[in-house]
C-alpha cells in the first residue's frame, strides 16, 4: 500500500506552491523524501505539518535561517524554550525598530504632502523637489 504523498498533494495540504516545497527541500528545511521506482517524491503527512510551521514562522517575520534554528530547537531539549524566547525577543526588538523607522518615514511624507497642499499650483512640488535633489540620501 502506498502511503506517501506526491509533491502536489503535500503542497496543497500546506497551502504553498510546489516550487516552495522543492526550495525547502534544497535548503534542508524538510527532509528529502523517498522516491518511487518511477522517481516520484513520496512525502509523509508530517512534512505538511513541518511546512506549515515554516510558513507560520515566515508570517511572523522569521527568516529562513531563523526558522531553521527554531525547527532545530523544536526537537531539542526541554531548555530550548528559553532559546526560542530569546530569539523571539530579538525579533520583537527588530519589529519595534522597523515600526519606528516607518513612523519616521510616514511623518516625512505627511510633511511633504502638507507642503504640497500649501503651495500655489505653479510652485515647485516639494516631493519632486526632494526626490530631485542631487546626492539626496548619499
């Protein structure tokens, strides 16, 4: 009896494209499956669960390298929860930093829009003026 799942089936169960399954396999995030005599990959149902774990970690902003570390900790010793918490705190710090950067960008853009609205129609556009400045941001 054949209990393995084909790559299309595993991709559908995990809600990812087939190319993602192949990529995760190449990256070592999922185990290389056994193959049938005709060369078809035969995945286990657990592979779909592992891909879902990867997908959720990616949705939370973890890189593939960070996700690999989390996968390794998942099967590690009971003390691994502290390591996961440390990695998650680091991710929170990075998210907070990005939010602050985006807030600063939002404020700059809002100021530029205010400048645009305050000008006469024939005046130079502040947004285009800023973007046209030589060596802007360099």
